[in-house]
C-alpha cells in the first residue's frame, strides 16, 4: 500500500508506473515537449540537473525538516521516516517559509 499525507494512493497500472525520460531528440522541440506533457502529465528530463546540486538540496531539505519528526535523526542523508508523530504546523512553516523561499 502506498500513501501520501495520510491518503491511500491508487497503485493500479493506470495510475502508477515507470517514468519515461524525454528522448534526446525531443528535448529541443517545444511542441513535442508540450504534446508529451499533455499526454503524460509530466516531463522526465533525466540528466538535466547537476546531480551534486540535487544531492545538496536533498540534504538541506531533510535537515531543515528533521525537527518536525518527519525524518529520523540518523536518516537525514537518505530521508528515512522517523516513524513517529509529526508536527504539521512546524512542517508547513519550515517548508513554506524556509525551504520554498530559501536560497537553496
């Protein structure tokens, strides 16, 4: 069973599956990207972002949210669930005031 924010997600093949990256020959074609986005609902642009930047932001994200009870103290690098109560008010404040508006 897969959940998100306390809701059980539909894990049927129609709702959950492997993401398909945009082929290299379509990446520069705006019309092809729009068609793919409308058809699939997402654009998977593998290799588009610098992996070190993504890893650094991931670390920042989980370190920032650790005081909420969401992330285990010894699981920040992997984003491991703490498995306990979560302070939702603090989560919202840190997410929207610090993470979303932050320089990272």
